[in-house]
């Protein structure tokens, strides 16, 4: 599922009718489980490295045409590939499955660039630099990184198609047929990113509770073991709350006789589902509720992107900003800029710069009143500035100063309200948007939620889109939002 698409609304168990207890599920055997993703990623990386060889050689021959010392460049290729595989292996990239892949950014292109630098350093230290072609190296490393980057979308689509056709799948049986366990099963089934799973039924050794789960009742643990022995179940999820340790050991002993994965769903995992990610603290699995979105390399990339884009934008729009400042000064009394305190990164107050678009005596510093269509506080020049978003351009200075980003959740005024309640009180999860620097534009703004927040539904949806952006950030997503923002300036009716 695309990171920007809306979650499905259809009931995922609607097509599964309750079956007679004596009937046993017999799902079609699938060729591979979701763990095949890791080996497929390895194959993709090796193909990219291999295909880059003839491409780089053809480019080099066409542009330079010089002879090459084959042994030196074969050594460089082996060194680069070995370094790349070590880097990828150290990140467990080839141990990913369909679950963990959606949580991880694909850093293959960056790893290729780094491994190319390492290979060049080894050539230099080995004293072979005299016979080493820098031009061929640039062609090869660049081509490899480009192929890895370009293959990301087709690879994800391939996995999606394989999952939809049943080539990749995981046949799962639940253990636990009490009321609370059934409810936990419903929550798992309702999750929108489990297309590759095949839920075959529910098992329990206790008396069955008469609850319509939408799944077949498979029997007890011995029946479940028999199904696994027949190759009809790949994984058993034990979802009984407050299960005694002794009983858990009995169930595991019963199922350990057959080839099947056995997993336990902790009580907290159901209560908090799906607002966490599983991480390892040493060898201890932990449920991570919040995590810093941009750190280390991603933090450097995000800040570098902001500095470059803000600098270029300031150069391009400087004449527009000078004209806007002159018009404001000539047509109404007061300062050119409106400096408003707003909530920024880490829930701290920042001072956001805007061109003044209202009459000085009618400005609202803390945001008690939301700007409405045909607002009498807005000056004639201000209406034009707001309609074309020119009033936001001074925020490029906020970006250079480090208060804001080009793309991110929009910063709100300190006393902004939704109806008769403050925004932070009205919308659950609102504070999570302050984990990153606020932006001049954002995902919510290009998804039709720009301007006035008229209803609670719009307020909630805006926060959801802000969170979606934070969870799925990439440089490409930022560039896509910037392009859509430029388009929205001329077609969006919510700008006023």
C-alpha cells in the first residue's frame, strides 16, 4: 500500500463465514513466506551491481575510449561489492520480511556510494592508483546507485503483486477463542497492511465461546498440530490474555513436535496496536511507542535539503518579496512583517515571519480568531498576498535560521482553537506533530486541508496527515509535496 494512500475501509473478515467445527481449513499451499523478501533484496542488489558494469564500460568507451587495466578494476569491483554486502548485512537488510520492510528506509543507494568510496580508498592505499580510472569509477558508482534507487518502486510493486497472487503468503492460525482474544484477533485483521496473510482459523482447548469471529474453529492444540503436520499452517499466534506460564509451556510442547512458527501476542501489543514498532534492546524485544523521526544521516539530509532549497528560493523570489514589501508599506500603516509566536519543534515557541496582510490594529498575535473568507481584517493587498501564498515567503528566513523546514507540519498559533476548544485539547495525538520542525508547506496542505479549520473532522484529518508525513518521510516525498504546493497556489480555493 502506498504511504500516501488512505487505509481501506472494507471489513477484512466480511468474506469469511463461520464454519462447522468439524470442518478443517485447507488453504492452498503458498510457495514462499514473507521472509523471502530478504533473499529477493539480495538478488536485486546483485543484479544492479552486475547491470551497472556494461553500462559504465559503454559510457566510458563512448566518452573517453582509453584502455583500462582490467585487474585493477576487477579488484575495485570486488572490494566495492564486498563492502556493500557487509554494510547491508550489518543493517539486517537481507533479513527483512513484508512487515519490517515497510518500517525501514531502503538505504541501498547511499550504501553503494559509501562502498564506492571505500573501494577507491583501498585502491589508493594499495598503490594501484596510477592504473585506476576515476572516470570509470564515477560512471560505475553513479550507475549502480541510480539502478538501486530506480528499482525501489518496481521491487515494491513486484512484492505486492506476488502477495496478491498468493505467491508470497503466511497462513496463520490463532490460538485463543475467548471473548478478549477474539477482540484482539479482530484488531489484527482490521490492520490495512496484511494483504499477504491468510488467516485460516482459531483453535482453543477450552470450551468454545459462542462468538462470531468470522473464522473457522479448528479444534484444540492437538488438532492445530495435525494441521501444521499436513502443511496447512505456517504460523500460530497465541493471543490468550493472562495465559499462565505452565499452560503456555503445554501448548508450545504440543506444537513443537511439528514444523510451525509459534508467536505470542503480548497483552500490551493488543491494547496499543498499531501505535508502536517492535525493536530490540540487545536481545530484549521492546515496543517502541515514539521514535525520533529524523536522526543521524536522515537528519543531515533533511537539514541539507532545507538549506539548499531555502537559499535557492530566496534568490528566485527576492524581486517578488521586495515588491510585496513596497506594496504593504505604501497601502497601509504599520510594519512590513508580522511576527507571530507559534508552536514549533519540541513544543517550543518560535517566532514565525510573514508579510503583514491585515490592518495593524486588527492583527491577532496569539491566534484567537481563525482567518475566514472575506475577513474584514485583511487589507486589499493582503488578500492578493494570501491568495498567492506570497505572505508566507519570509518564512524562508525561518528555515535558514533553523526554526522551520521547507516541508513539515504547519506551525499553529499558541491559542489556536477548533470550535470552543484549543487545538491541542481537541485532537488526540496532536502533540506528536511537534517531534519535527514545522514546515512552510506540508502533506495536509496539498491534500486539500489548507487554510481555515472549520470542523473537528478537518482538524483530526490534518493531524493524521501530519503524522503520516512524519512516519513516511523521504527527500522524494518532500519534492513531491513542493511540486503539488506550487500547483495548489493557483487552484486551491481554501487560500484566503
